[in-house]
């Protein structure tokens, strides 16, 4: 589990166990991810966080990731059957799309709602039906209820519409019905209603609506302060074009970017497929380019943020695939092109299979970002093994000490332990506990507490739980110690009478 996934899981715990959710504009994104998780949890009869597993949480992004493929179906009359099928293929075999569709974060939901807004908006402009403007309104509202970056996507969409309107020459729908003011009212009213419903925790917390607007101020302030997530302007392009860590394979999205480039060029020509609407392709092109430019300029960058404009590249790849197959007149050229595309497709499939399997938590994976590695599981197994050998099981006292409370995602894995304390530094007033997990920089203070400040007769010998180098995340080492007598079962009765060890809840940080 990634740190962000674990933090979101504890947000969901409040809703699952207490039936309430309170949006925090200073720390977190919108509430849609949390509320949509209720459905798989209810279907699996999970009532408390200790019942929930990774499958329950990750079913949500999986669902919306698959939904991105199904959303192509209403665009058959705009993209053409060929482009819809090839776009569906590239969406399915895309490494970042597959990778983050298994991540319990907001990004895939946000891309889904963004694409839904485009789909519904296009169908409305083609038909003038109110049902499509309502779909667009709900999609816009869900975008706002998912991530604050919705304003960036809306800005890119609005700007991308300008060349479409200029080319069209008049502001009306295709069937001759003018775009009326009531459509604007329905759109804005529907979007505001949906957004307010989620931020107010379904009308139980009205302050959440005001907080949803305060969030923009918080994020604007953060963007002006340097952070560990600041990267150069070309960061996203390096992820897509060429990513290599010494000793690891070379990764690249070029197999998909080649047909996307062809799709870009074909947007300015004629399509052999009569079902393809050139205006829609040009809108996708402009929207993708503008959104990519916006995210490039912003210093704050995380790899999943590129999914917004990357999805546009996927649609262009579908367009380019069809253009390459149908644009060539000679049969031999078409055969060569088909073989070339099959090589590109099979390369993409193999890369996606590896990045989502063998290298799914490897630092050499371009989509792995501060991801907990396999060594984290050694920590979990070591502590659970101790718990399995004592009568109290998950009631054994445990203390975790990591500076700045950066012990995530451990709280997720230790969610079944009932007597566990989470600390940012050594607490000299807390009673020594049988199992201690500590960051190396806090070890001197821990030694001082255990062997110098404790009175004679209250000093215990601690031995390592493991000997190998172990990390919570890259660069965040964790060490484990167990009180010596806990290794011997016959002394367990001697410690049963110990006073209750104080525990505290983990401090959550913004994902």
C-alpha cells in the first residue's frame, strides 16, 4: 500500500464506522473516493476498518478505470467505430492507466469524470437533448467533488472550445436548435447541486461547501512554496519518453505515442472514416496540449497528475491507428502498417504486464512514487509473528517512533492491533513496551530512555526483530526491537500484570 492509499483508508474508516465524513480543505482532496468505497464495503459485509482489505479499496479505481473504456461508446457517432475500438485498446494496455487504476487515489476517478463531461457535452451539442446537459452538469459537479485541480481542466476545456466555435461560425447545435440560456442554468445548477451534496456530507455538514472553496486558497499557497514534489518542467515528458534507473529495464510509452503523433497530424487533414468528427478530434488535441502545458508550468508534480492529458494522448493514439490503416491506398503498405502497429501494441502489452506485476513496487518503475517496497512486508510479518505467539494476540503493546509522523503506511497494516502508540519522537514519559519500531535518527533518544533514565529494576534488554536493512519507503529506514523476555513463552505470565500502556491514533498527513 502506498502512503496516500493508507491515509485515504483511514478517512474511509470514519465514514464506515461512524457514518460521517468531514472534508478538510487544508489536507485532503474531495469526498467522492471515500463515498464510492461504501458500495464494495457494503457488498462484502465489512463494518469496521479491520474487516477491510486492499481489494475493497482498489475495486473503486478499477471500476472507474474500466469505465473509461465504456465511456467511449457514446462517441461512436463522433469518433467512428474504428477510433472507438482502437482507443479502447490503447486505454486497456496503457501502463500508467492500468497502474493507477489499481491505486486507491482520486486520479482515475477525476479523469473519468473529466472525460464524462466531454462526452456528455459533445452529445448535447450534437442533439440538444436536456438529458445530455444534465449528464454534463453531474460530471462537472463530480469533478469538483473529486479534486481541486478541476479548475485547470475546465480552463483547458473552455480554451479548447474556442477554435471549434471559430471554425463552426455560429453558436447553435447541429440540429438547428440554438444554445439557450436555460441550458446554462441547468448545467450550472446541476453541477453545484452535485458538488454541494458531496461536500456537505449529504446535507449533514453544510460547512463543507464553504470549505470546498477555501481549498483553492490552500492549494494556491502551497504552489508558491517549494516542496519535495517540485520537479523540472520536463518531468512528465521524461516519464513518458525515456525512463531508466541503472540496473533496471528501460521503460517508454513511445509505442503509444507514435500513433498518438500520427493522430495529431491527422487532426488537420481529412478522415477516411466518415464517422469521425474532425471538430471533436481537434478539441481533444487542443485540450490535451493546453492541459499538458499547464501541468508542465506548475512546479508541483506527481506522476499520476499526468493522467489527465495522457488520456487525451490515448484518444489521439486511437485516431492515429485508424488513420494509418485506412489512409494508405496500397495493400502492401497497409499490411506493413498493420504489422508495425501489432509490434507496437504487443510491446505496450508486455511493458504494462511487467510494470503492473514484477516491477509494481520497484523504484525503477516510472509510475512508482515513494512507494513502499517488499521489505515493508518483512516488518509486518515480524510483528504479527510475535503477536501470534502471545495470549493477547493483537493486543500486544507496540510503539512506533518516526520523525514528522512519517510512519505511513504502517497504520494500515497494523489496523488490527488494539494497543499501539504512534509517535513523532521518543516519549520519555511513556512506559516501555514489548515491541518498538523506530527510525535510526531516534535510536539515541530511545537508548537514553530505556537504559539510563529508567530506574534500576525497570530496565529491560531489547534485541533486534530483524537484522537486514528495511525501509518503509525509499530512504525511510525502520528498525524493530523486542523485549528479550518476550522471546521466551514461559515468562509471558510475568508481564500479564503490567499496567495499561497508553496508545494514540496515527497522525494523518496530506496525500
